[in-house]
């Protein structure tokens, strides 16, 4: 079933995205702009390698065939790659993640305007519950760093434009090269601010792994999933990243999550699980289950 397969791709993507916080704890000298530069550069190079391996001599033709939708999607990927790191250097991670919880709302509104998509009431309820859960998770960190919070708004806006672009043109045009373009755009923008380089060989190795497994691969899965899922549902599933991130930090470096994190994370998980359950079975099937029980 295509819907289930697409949801599984998005869950896998969020698991990979959520490892960023843990891996950055293991870096020795690299700082924000340099982390962004190397991570984005390795994401672009990894995506180029994947395209060459899969499409061989057709790789460059696939990039060119992506056309302006590929460039637009690439610009949105590059904006997200860059602005999130800029935001978290100027405000708390909590602020950035709570602002990011608006992603499903922006995606739903833009999808309605551009694609004419009408969301079911249960998805709006799930979006509201998930946003509330995010606020509960990070309430203790809210209030600091206005400039970083404003920059963070670029992430859900760019994300919404991206998923609508992927949904509108992704079935007719292969937009996986957009991940390659996004990595290169982000690397070019952050290069002047990343100099002089201070990363150790240890850092470069971890940043190469981030570029491949935390950006290139999950973003490719996002592109694939966006062909079959409504933009708002894609955006809602990405909120799993904020739930899983603290879990890996707890398991990997012993950062024990507080009660608000556990309660808020539980709300987010229930909201996403409830939405997917109803989307899978549908209100009609659920009524049939109740009548036959």
C-alpha cells in the first residue's frame, strides 16, 4: 500500500534527522557555521554519488531535467539547512523547535491555496495537538533570543513551500536532485562565515556521516514520500524528529529528559499516531469496525 510505504519512508527520515543533536555533542572543535558548511557540502557530494551510482551516465541529465521546480526545491532545502543552524546559535533549541512546530500549519494553508487540498477535521485536530505537545516539551526554554526566533520562522515557511513543490511536480519530474542543489546552495552561503576552518579530522568524519545519513538520505526519502502524502501529513510526521532527538541524547550522552519533555513528546506521538490510524482506516472503515464489534 503506497500510503503505508510513504509513511514508513517519513518515519525512517525523521529517525535519521533526529540524530543531529547527538552527533554534534561528539564534535571537538567545529562550530555552527563550519558545522553547517561541512554537513551541507557532504550532503551534496553524497547525493551526487548516489545519483551517479543509480543513474550512471544519465545522472547529469536527471539534474537538468529537474528544471526550475528542482531549483526552487533546492533553494528551500538550502534555506532549511542554513537557517536552522543560524537560529539555534541565536536562540534556544527550544524556541527553534517550537517555531518549527508551525510547519504543518503553513504546509496545510499553502497546500490549500496552491493545490486546492482540503484537510480532514481530524488532521487539523492532530496538528493542533502536536503543536501543543511541542510547546509543553520546550516551555522551560522559551523567551530568549528574539533574532534567532525570527530566523527560525524561515524553516517552517521554506519547508511548507518545499513539500508543496514536491507534491505538485514530484510525480512528473524526479526532484531527488533538489537535495544535491540544496546542499550546494547551503555550503556556498555558509563558506565565507565558516572560515578559517577549525574542524579536526575527527569532526570531519562525523560531519561527513551527518551529510550522508542525516541530510542526504532522509531528504531523499522526504522527496519520495511527498509524491504520495499530502503536504500537511508530511509536515506532521516530521515533528517526530523533536521527540526522538531528546531520546537519542538520553541514550547516547546521558541527558535525562524532564517531565515536560516526556509529557509533550507523548502528546505529539499520540497526535501523529491517531492521525495515521484514521488516515489508514478512514472514518467509514472505523464506523464499520464499531458496527461489527
